[in-house]
C-alpha cells in the first residue's frame, strides 16, 4: 500500500521570474508543458551532488499572462528569490534552450493565480498536486496550448488514484507526486526552514 506525502508552501514569498512563449508545445494538442518540457530540463539539476543544490528546497510555480509581445506567455516563478549564484546559474543554463525565453528576468512577489508545479530537493524532483475549494479530488497544474497561446489548466486526479501513492521507502525514489499545501500563516522562508529541518523530503499524510 502506497503512502501520500505533502509539502507546506507559502504564497507570502518573492520569486525569481522567467517567462516563455511556450512554442515547444504549439504543435501538440496533448502536450503537458511541465512534464514534457520543464521536467527533462530540470532533471539533471536534481541529480547533481552539490550540497547547496541538495540542501535547498527549490520550488517552481507557474502561470500564464499577457505580455507586451504576446497575448499569453508562460511565467515561471522560482523560490527562494535569492538562491545563491550556483543555483541561479544552473537554472539559467538549464532553461536557456527554451525558444525566445527571458530567463531570470527579475524578482517579484508571487502573484495570485499561480500554482506550484515542481520542487527540487535532496536529489528528488517532486511534482505537486493540490486540492481546491469547491472541487472534489486533486488536481495537477500544467500548461497546454489553446487558442493559439499557452494556457494554464488543471488535470483532475481521483483521490484513490495509484498516481498519488508513493511506494516505500522514500529514499529510493527520484521523482514522485506530493500534495502542495499552501500555508496562510507562514511565509516562504519559514516553510523552507521547516522543510530543511525534516529528515524525509516531505511529511506523510495521516
């Protein structure tokens, strides 16, 4: 029987922002930008042995919004906002191949309407799912191509789905799903310090 895990995050945080037109998924109506594009780019970083990378919960949030050059672009927010030169340069190098992207374009508070999608921590690449008020079950956030532009969407996952069950022991995992629980009282720094203090990557659900 698998277990489910969750990680506490906070919207009260600043982030390092990049944005992209999402052209990599333009010709595939079934493409999932997070899984098909972002995950393969970040996978080598998760596998790096650097103590700095291994010991920092690097979380990615996404949204889609209008820019001066397009009716909609993918915005990728990374917390912490000042992860250190090593991590910042590694992420910039990983994302550089994305077509017409603006990598590490600035820092700003996390806006409303963004969703946590991935985290790199302790050698794992964790994809998030969430619950939403008024909706039953869980949802995985992603970006698809719709109406000639990238659009954020939520993919429904049943509460009893095997996708949400993490086989034990967790130490042998590399990539798995964890629930993102957004804290209304803690800020981003507090959530990161709490997570770094735990022995496992994430807390097991009751």
